[in-house]
C-alpha cells in the first residue's frame, strides 16, 4: 500500500523501491505533482501582477498629477505672473513666458509618470523563469 508524501515529491511505497512501482501509480503521481505545480505558478503570477499593478498605479497617479498641476497652475498663478511680467514686458510676451513655464512643469511630471509605468512591465519575469525550471524538471522526471 502506498501513502502520499508531498515532501518526497509524490507517493512513496512503504518498503518498496520507487523503481518497482507501476506505471499507473507513477502517472497518477505525476498528474498530482503537475496540478500542484500549476496552482503554485498561478499564485506566483498573481502576486507578481499585483506588485507590478501597484507600481503602474503610482505612475498613473503621477500622470494625473501632471494634468492637475497643469490645469490648476495655469488657472491660479498664471494671471498673477502675467501681471508681474507685464510691468517689464509687453503683455503678450509675459503671457507666453508663463505658459511655457507651466508646460515645462507638466512635461517633467508626465515623463516621471511614464518612466514609472514602463518599470512595471513585463509583469511576470519571475514566473517565466520558474516555469522554465519546472519544464526542465518535468523532462528529467519522465
């Protein structure tokens, strides 16, 4: 009679050499081990996607922040800066300078957000590596 021993990689016959086990028993153990392996790989992929999703969310938040800064900054401080510069320059030049300053700030925030999003991909590099190792393991077992 055999008992299941997951720490030893499958079924272990009591007092019988592993090579003396039947093909049906070996196939059953292989199916069980493969099923466990697939479940573990799915859990690992889920954890990696969650982690990368947090990083992507942070980048998206930075992009939204860039839009808010561009709108609020242009709305609240633009008038003040234009008035200050208008005392030294023509009105059109003052307005142009202030507009370029706000757009430069928005561009910096936008690039920082884009960089954060790019760091979040590819989503599952560790899972790809472990799946490759599992395939090699399965080849040597069969």
